[in-house]
């Protein structure tokens, strides 16, 4: 799982509620596999997530994460979308859950 999180990005700004989740997942896979988006082979897309408009994309190669993060602007474009949507792409950090685990437990 640690290796997987190094190959994962967080995508925000995914248009919510416009298309079926499966269709939006396909559009995201296509976007992040295109060379014009500095993309590469996508292993997995997690969408929808607990947060609206957020997706997690895991690549097969960690080097793709670096190149995708270097691209200035990601515009989600597809004929099934009425317009293009700017996406914000950030490095995934798996440390969120560990914060909860490490909280001290005080006896009552």
C-alpha cells in the first residue's frame, strides 16, 4: 500500500453530478493517459470518493506522477462534457489516517 500511495495523485475540481460515476471515471482515465497531459498508464481511479468533486488516480509508474504534477494546468475535456473543467492535481499523502491512529488515549 505504501508503494501504491507513491503512485497516486489527488484530483479536485471533478464536475460532480453531471454524468454517471462510471462515465466520469472513464473520462478521468482517458485524460490521465494522454501524453499531452504528461500522463501514462493508469492502474486505478477511485471515484466517487467521500468528498464531492475529488478523485484518486493511481498510475502504474511513479515517474508518471512527477510528470503529471509538472503540467501547469489540467483541463478535463470530453465530448460528453458541456465545457472543459480545470482540475487541481496534487500529490497524494497517505498520512491523513495515521494522524488519527497516533492520538493519545486518555483513561476516563
